[in-house]
C-alpha cells in the first residue's frame, strides 16, 4: 500500500449520540466495571490479610485502618480510569492477547502509583511489606485475565450484533479494505453498508460489490439514514488539510473513526494500532477530554514535577555548578516559547551554549526544514533531519553532555509546576517557528506543551517535521492517563540509549 498521512483534529463539540447506539452493550460494560471494582478491592484486601493477618508470616500484625480505606478508594478509581483509557470497556472488545497486555500494564501502573501515593502522603497503607504489593499484583492480574478472557467472552458474543459501517473512499485502498472484510470478516461485528466517494463526483454506482451511497456532501444524510456506527477513512492520496476537513465532519456525527494509514509503520509499538488483515488501522476517540481527565492530568503533572524537583535536587545543583565552573554566563537559558492557544511563556533550560551564540543558523535550518526548501542539502550539511544541529560549534563541552542525555531539559519541571507546561505533550515552539507554520500545523498548539511527547519516543530526530506534527495531533486526539504514563516510561531509555540529543 502507498504510504499515507494521518492528521487528527482535536475534538470539537459533538452531536448527541444516536438513541439506539451502544445500548445492548451497556449492561455488559456495567457488569465489567462492577467485576473490576470487586477484583481490585478483594485483591488488595486478600494480599494484606495473607501477609499481615493470616499468621503464616512473622509479625508485625497490622489492622486495617482509615488510611487503607481511602487508599483502596483512590486505587479503585485510578484503575477503572486506566482500564477505560486502555480500551477495556469498548463495545468493540479487544482480543484476548490485547486485553491481557492492557491488564498487565494497567495493574503495574496502579501498583507504581500506590507506592508513589504512600510516599507522598507519608502513609504505609498496603505497603507495610513489599510482599503485600507483589501478592496484590498477582491476585489482580490473575483475576482480571480469567474474568475477561474466560468468563466474559461468551457474554460479549451474545450481545454483539452487526454494526453498520461506512468506507470513505473508492480507490485502491478502499477496495483492499473491502477485500479484507469479505475474506476475513472483522471481530467487531462490523458490516459495511457502502462507500462514500471523496472525489465529489460519485461517478460509479457500485465499488467492490457494494453501493456508492453518495459524496462527502451526503455524509450526514448517509450516516443518519443507515444508522452508521463506524467510519473507515481509506484514501491514502489525501493531503493533511483534506484529512483534517473530513475528520472534522466525521467528528460531529458521533461515530467511531478508524483511519487506514502507512505513516506510522516505524512507530507502531508507540500508538494504538490494530489490523484488518495486514492493513493498519488507527482508532480515534469519539469524545474530547472531560473535566475529570484534565484534572487527572494536572494532578500527575503536579505530583511528578514536585517529586522530580525534590529527588533530582542534587543533580540539579551539580549541573548548575559545572555550568558556572566551565563557562561564563547564567546557569539557565530563558527563551520565549509558544504554549497552549498561542500564549507566550518563559521556557527554562540549562544553558548549553556560549553567551555570544546567535540563533541565525538555527532559524535558517528551521525555515528550510518546515517549508521543505533544500531540506536534503540542509540535512546533509548538519547530519540531522530535525531542529537540532549536530556538532554545533556554539555548544559548550558540558552542554554537549547535557544535550546528549536530555539533562538540559530538567529545569522545565518548574514550567510544569507553574502550569505553563505538562510532563507530556507537544514540544513548545519558538515564536519564529510558528510564523512559518501552515494552518494545519497550528493544531498542535491546542494542547499544553510538554517536556516529552509521543514523537520524542517514536523516533526523535529521525522523523520529518510533518511526521512530528501528525504524531502530536494523534496524541491530542488519543490522550489518556495510561498513554501519558507509557510515554514517561519510554522517555528514560530513549533519552539515555538513543543517539538523538545534540
């Protein structure tokens, strides 16, 4: 298949949900959530009783108290939210293997969170002994896998009915999608109702044995009349601007959207990708971030930046001392950057360049990189296809080491603490970079910028500017607490073991 592009529009307001959509699955989703609540609480309490109260192990014997109760409530709420973010409550259920992987990751993240919570609150609820955490992890993972992979699949098959879907596109890619459905079927119970011609002509009445139901102008009518629940965007010849417009129209219809794309082939492990045969599909959210999600993200930012500043304070002071010792000038490099919705803020880094350095070479490079003007020549000269120049003569010896391991970014924890940045999000651009943006590039400014992000852990300096922007937009569309935590975990090995920082 031809390499394609995926551009994702952050969610606008959506229409009311179709009155018949999803009702048959709602009782099963409630049953899943109730089972999860039961398993979470039983696992923690059973692990606590086994270690602290059963008499099988040596004292001390500890009673359950109010701290245990509140910790149990917090961990339960967190895990339910992470399960939801991982797709464990979708009407289109994940495969058994995918569910087992999601459970393993979710429970592990919850146990790490529990350890962090007790550290910050100075309590020992459920962490009186490390064996309590280990036993709770084992009980919960085992119980969840048995429940979701053995008990619930027969119930899922009973409530799942055929769900009408629509393919946008009538070309080669659309034909391949139809062929995969006809040969293999699809585990979500999807049935293709027809196609929509994106050329605006609707010259054919039938493609691949299915009717062409109209053009893009007829999309709303077709979705309403056919009660469409899923849309497959299957045209790899579209430009990013065209895709943004189409996704904007789809978003207002409150339907599931899956985009066929070859863009993310090098970074599939980093994104939520599923397959129709050999065709990669990227699933997009139906709804924007709710208030609870924003509060959770800010809570993680405050806890992470606060703990980071405390735990890394010896490293921060050492770096500051080395900078002052080896070169003249301030410890910090302060620069105006563009944050959410175009607001400027003071961006902090450890200074890695001489104070007499000028930004002209970087500005010229960024202009060529964004606009695609002489990019090959520029990359050959600098040996880096992104916005950092290899062996920049302006960089000091200490600065080169800091850049190599991304240690110059640590002062941005102060930006996170102040609310100008997040731990995870698109990188904040310099004002003159934004002046060079095309209109669709500016969509990445609709989120709070971050210290690290999806593109940094997916290829860093190996990605083109367009791929970087598309990954940022994918992150905006598919944000979840689980995704943020995954990116944070991925950042550590990327920062220390990939040769990308300059």
